[in-house]
C-alpha cells in the first residue's frame, strides 16, 4: 500500500510500500566505534561497583541509588561522576561511527549523551531534591528507550538494526525504566535503577559489534541493484 505523498513517513526507508536498505555507500563501522561502545558499559557498571565499594557499610546497592554515589558530599563521589561523564562522551562517538543506523536514531543517541553529561553536572544535593538532575534523568531515559527504534530499518544485513529486535530493546528499556519509577520509594530502587541504566549501553555494544560483523561478512548486500539486500 503506497503512502500518501503529502504524509511524512516516520521510517524514511519505506518508499511507496517498498522496503529498501540504508545507503549502500555507507562505510563499515570503524574500530573506534567498537571501542567507544565497549567502554560505555565498562565505565557505567564498573563505576557503580567501584563507587559502591568505597561507600560506608550503611550504603546498600539494592536499596540506594546510583545518584547517591555521585551526590555532593558523598564518599569519593568523583568516581561515579567521572564514570557518568565518560559514559556521556562514549555515546556521541558511537553515534558518529554507527553510520548504518538511521540518522534520526543516531541523533537521538547523541542527544542522550548530552542528557547523561547533564546528570553528571547537576548532581543531587546531600539533602533535598534537584529538579535539573531529575529532568536530565528523564531526558536520558527517554532517549535510551527511543533511539533503538528510530535507528532501525525494516530490512538490513545486521539483525539488531532491524525493526523487531529494536522494538524489543526499546520495550525492555522502557519496562526497566518503569520498574525504576514505580520502585522510587521502595526497597529495590537501587537494583531497579542499575538494571535500567545498564541495559542501554549493553544494547549499544551489541548493535555495534553485530552490525560491524554483519557488514564485514556480507559486503554483497550493499552492492545489490536498487539498494535491496540480497538473500
């Protein structure tokens, strides 16, 4: 069924009902993209493990949040703050190199980097509430849930850049974020936040690695006439 010419298609690779792959001139993913995507989860997960080990015995990672590790006045708060800042720097590098992904999704991933950096900048106070910090957390959450879907294609040699896995990834991230929101005053808020925070960089790493491998193993898929993926 053809789309109406005056209606904007949210997935631009669909033209008049025909499915096509991304630009066949897109280069393979460079090695530094893999490094950035691999560093992101190491910084985040390693950061909250190391920072937790430096806290007093009263800190409980299941009950207490990552934000408390970086809040002003926390023990060695520089560890978690540096990890968040490093994570925010990894995202735009990965977005720049992930050229086979749809542009809207890559822009959104880079936007998530800005939100992550703002989380590190607007740290929570020792007591009370930081509106700027919460806005940054919400922005980072929304971009992490949305970018996999908007970066996907209906047809692509890399499985994790196709629509169904990307929708699943976005759904998992949204589900974990919802759990964190519902658990905000519960006994498992720390665990929920860690799961919600770790899922997006792990998915990014999986996308980058599998896409690079798929484009290396299936170069012919980019040379098919009309931009269609070969069987």
